[in-house]
């Protein structure tokens, strides 16, 4: 993995770790509500769902960190987890809000391109 790919994979991992923290632990906080544009009532009703969603983002972050340290398996591990992020970002952008595509899929697409073309 070249330096650009490593940097972008690390960035995507950090973004997903941040999403995990917001969804699992800060979901009901005013700043998180403002970030996602959600009402206080909605976040109270969806707290368990957000925690579950946060876990998925944590698993994606963990997989991307694994890719950074996977030795000879860096490419296939990175390819798999970045592809998962891209798909999740596309689905979220289509089904929930297009901001998700730009926040999640676009950085992962950049990292995926750097990974593939930097090989």
C-alpha cells in the first residue's frame, strides 16, 4: 500500500470510528442531533437502533485498521472493507440522505482508487 492509500484508508477508518462514537455514545447530545438534523424526540426513540448502527461503523473502522497492518494481505483486506464502506455509503445516500454518500462513500472511493491504482 502506498503512502496515499495508507493515508486515505486511515482517514476512512477514523471517520468510521467517529461515526461509531457519535452513534453509540453521543447520540442524544445536542451537537450530534444538530449534526444529523434530528429532533430530541427522534433520538430518544432511536437510541438503540443508533447504537447498533454505530457498532457496524466500528466494525468497518476495525477492518480498515486491520488492512493497514495486514502485511501481505493488506490489499485484499483493504479492498473488502473499502468496498463495504462504499456500498453502505451509496445505500445510505439513496435511502436516508445524500449527505451520507458524500461523507461516507466519497472518501472510501478515493481510498479504494488509491489502493487499486497504487498497487
